[in-house]
């Protein structure tokens, strides 16, 4: 990638160093770059206290009732203590597995931090609710970016993973993505490239916003842009730019919004796999070469007030020496950077709402219709 040191993945393959990894994670927590583990420890403490409290109550009851139960009190106590033992065993197993997972994550952080240093980037372990304008970054709850690498030359680039949680009222589901965020020179219209064949979609957009491009581009991507911005999309996606996306990013969802371009993968991109990092760097490098020409784009819809005529000169006073009036010159104001409101966001399809209304209407109309038919039949029989 231009502006970044030569690709060096040795840090991803170094042997584990548990002490160094643990110390590095502790340093991240002390500097505020990583949330603490207080909630998990508190959860274990509460569970242990709850199980221990139940055990104490059972023992006390067994002692108090022993004169009445005699030999049966010992058997009853054993029967009650079996689930307590199982609970303590399960808690101990959960603690052991949690410690193993924590050591694995600590080792992962140390490796990624070393890799980011070697390629001239910055490692960011976690960002709660990333302040990014992409579609994915506004979905669900518990939104977190993690294992992020950032580069700032020749332009800002961020490669990382992202997770969010959705719920249908009964079950919750955590979705995980990999993403590449590239800062652009100017805000651009909202454009989405839906990769054909990767099984995911960023959204369903209103009809009339789909644009077909020349060549084989439609075999790889479905392009959506706001109505009235078709010519602008053609300006941005010239044949050479389309070729770069087809050759390097055909497996990724692409979104251009404001002054950002996002490339989304349904799989994590920030991993310990050198081959995946080499591929991600190759994608970014191929696209950076073509982004400079996008910086010259301007929204013609903001040009309405760009041309201003100076006020006309005051009429000359009549007289023998009065000079002839000169025409007022024209002055031009450059088109401002930005996007007019109609082009800032794609319009989402309301097909799901229509379907919901149809289903809800069916639950109302069908019973009413059946009641009306039955009532008419009743009246006919009565007459």
C-alpha cells in the first residue's frame, strides 16, 4: 500500500509470549484504550455467592432437621448437594475456558500491534459505537469496532472488524463483519455497490435508484445511486475504475457516503492470517490509485448560486464630459464542495411495510368477510 512500509507479517507468526501479551493488555487497559473486565469478574462473583448461599442454606436445614429425619437427613443432604457441586463444577469450567479465551485474545492483540508497527500503522484494540456514517454502523445495539489498524498516509485508511447485536424480542443475534474505511477528498453522492454472489446485502433500496453500467460490471455489482445522480455515478465509475473494482473488490460490499468509502466483508478482515492481510492491502492499494480523480467531482445542483452578477453601476450625470458607462463584469464563484440533500442518502424500499400492511389487513378483512357471508347466509335461510 502506498505510503506504508513494505509488507512485513513476521509479527503475526511469532511464537506466543503469554507474559508479554498479558502485560501489553494491562497497558492498554491502564491507558484507557481497552475496556476492563470488571463486569465479567462481578458476574462470576455473583454466581459463586449465589451457589454458595444455596449450599449454606441446605446445610443449615439439614442440621436443623436432622433430629426429625435421622438417617434420612444425610441422604437428603447429599441429594441436595449434588446440584450444588455440579453448579460449582460448571462455574469452574466456565472460568477456565474464559481464562483460555482471554489468553488467546491477549496474544492476538500483541501480534496485531506488532504487525501494525512493522507496516507503519496504528493499532486500536476497540472502539465502542464507531462514529462512521456507513449503513452497517447504525444497525442494532452493542456496536463495537475491534482489532483496528489505521494508516494516515497518503490518506486515512482503517481496516478492522465490527460487531453488533440484533434482537427480535425473543432471540438475540450477533453479526460480525470485516471492513475497510477510506477517507475521500470530497463528499460524494450516496452510492452502494451490491456484490453479486456473496450472499449479503447492505439494504433494499427504492426502485428507480438502480443504475446499469456498461461492460461486464453488472455481472459483478448492482449499483444504486439517488435519482438524478446517474450522470454523476457515470463520472465516478469510469471504465478504468470499474475494472479496478471488478479485479480487486468483487467479493466485497461497497458503500460511498459523505466523504468515506467503505468496503464490507461478511468475514473478519483483521486476523492473524498474513494472506488475508496481503489481500486487504492489495485491495486498498489498487483503489487508492484511482481516488484522486474523484476529488475533482462537484455537485452541479449546488451551482445555482455560484454565478453572481455585480450590482449595476450608477447612471452617469449628464454633461459634456460625462464618460460612457461600462458594462458590469461577471464574476464566478466556484461550485462549493458537498452534496445537495437529494443525493446525500439513498431511499430505502418500503416493500416490507406494504407486505406487513397486507398481512395485517388479511387478518382483519378475511374474518370480517367470512362473518358477512355467514350473516347473509343466515338471513337467506331465515327468509
